[in-house]
C-alpha cells in the first residue's frame, strides 16, 4: 500500500487515526494567496512525526507541501486567506508500526486575515476536573481526550474555551491553543515544559516583538490565580486563529495593547 491522501470527501476508515488516534496535526497558513511561515510549519510537522515514530516518506519535502498547497488549495480552490489543518496518520500495512506507511488528510478554515484578531472576544474559565500532561508529546498536536472533554465542558457552561492546568496546578494552555498574559510591559507565556503547545504562529509573533523591542516576552511557570492579575490576555491557536480573551469568571479584560502589537506584526508581512 502506497502513501495516500484524502481530502474532505474521501476517508479510509481502516486507518489508525480512527482506530487509535494515531495521528499528528500541524497547520499551514495562507495570506493574500501566499503561504507564510511555511518552513516553520513544515519543520514542526516533521518534528511531530519523528516524536510519534512515524515513517516519514522521502517525498515529504518542503517543496512537496508548497506545491501541493499552491496547486490544490490556493489555485485549485481559489483560497485567498485561511488555515490548512493538516493531519498525518499511520496506516495499518506495516510489519511494525514504525514501518507502516502514512497518509494525510486536510481541511481548510477560510477567514479574512489569519493574522488579525477575531472581532469577538472569548469568555473562558479554568477547568479543574482534569489536567493536561507536560511531557514530550504534550507540546505537539496529537489525539487529546482532554481537548474533547474541555470543548464539551465549555459548550455546556456557555464558554468559548477552557484553561487547562498541568499536574502541578499551573497554567498549561487552552484546549485550542496557547495563552499570552500581558502585565505592564511584560508578556508572560507558559513554558513548553508546563504543557504549552509548540506553536509556529505564536513563535513568529513573539520573535517579532522581541526583535523590534515592542514587549518583554518571558516564559514563566504561571499559577492559576495569575490569570486574574493580567491586564490583557491573547489566545493564539494555530488551528483557529488569534483571539482576545474578554472574560474569565468575573474578571473582564481589555485588548487595546494586544491589538496594536498584532497590527504591527501583520504590517511586517
């Protein structure tokens, strides 16, 4: 069985993504009919596949993905702006799992500008019933029952998302992405060792802020109470985009400064 791919209408249910959640996900970004951050996204996908001990095909080069997305999505589907959520899953054809071939599936989330903050602010809350781990696989986008539970919990409690803690009761991430907390002139982000996702989108943003001396970005171990001390909170999701957090429990947040910082970042492209 060769390496196969499936788009929205074509799925082979006899694969380990369905049977075991044996898949990894990465996002690629289209802006003004061009791929942006494609190298960073590609290397994140390759690193994720290596961590899951997947058999990476020789054809999976950066040029392969660039050609695929330009031909099939930007030109073929005339997508001008959006996020390509790209899933690689292991097939069931190998003598051992590490030798099995892989296939891929992708979906496209269209939006007006992937680097713009969504107009509607999010309402969130901490979830304490479950936590997320902070090991090697916690930083990549693999099957996560915690995310499913968190999404349902948010829907049932009229929330947009939840904030997960790690086993040490410190902030790790939201179900859909990473959180940035603005206090004074400092932007605090949870360390990856705390359970935060590796995020090419967020890394590009904070690198821009650092290079241009626009903010002091610091990685921290952040206790749950510190979410109430922040002046502004930003959620960056490679899968869904960029959002302001407007409310956590009874505390409301502004978004003026983050909007200015994101605007400067957008204008740099």
